C-alpha cells in the first residue's frame, strides 16, 4: 500500500503540483533525488555503520534550502512498522525516509523505503 505514483521527473504525483510553474516542477524533482541520495549514502558500504544519520539529513536539508526551497517541515528516517523516529541506521530493520518541503508556497511530501 506504499505505492507512490510519480511524474517522469520522479516527483510524487499530487493535485498540488498544478500550482507549480514549469521551473518549480523541475526544481521539485530534487525532492525524490534527495531521498534517493540519502538511501544510497546509507546503504552504500554497510560496513561503515554507524553512519552519521543526523549529519547526512542536515546536509541534504541545507542543500535543498540553498536550491530554492523555502522551508523544510521535516526530513527524517522512521521505522516502517511503528513510525518511531530513528537516529541510527540498522540495515536489518525496514526503515523509511520521509520529507515535507515548501516550494513557491506549495507543500511537497514524499517518502522512500530504505
């Protein structure tokens, strides 16, 4: 039931997307790309655990703000089964990254399984 329908750019489909300009839509594709980058950084070289998860998330948040997003409501990793917030990665546990950001006043949300 975690199926997210996406536009070609990777942007999660939403009725709110119609409020974005063409330029904003291109920018909004960074949301999913950011989630994918986080997943890759965490899953890449699992022997390097523990990863600095808060540091990774902070860095990505700052990058989004530098790239024109007005505000980040949240960018966090939670356990899939109980949505408990986590700060340390455990490759054996199913986790999910959640994000909510504002772009031109439009709130964009997305998530990705780790």
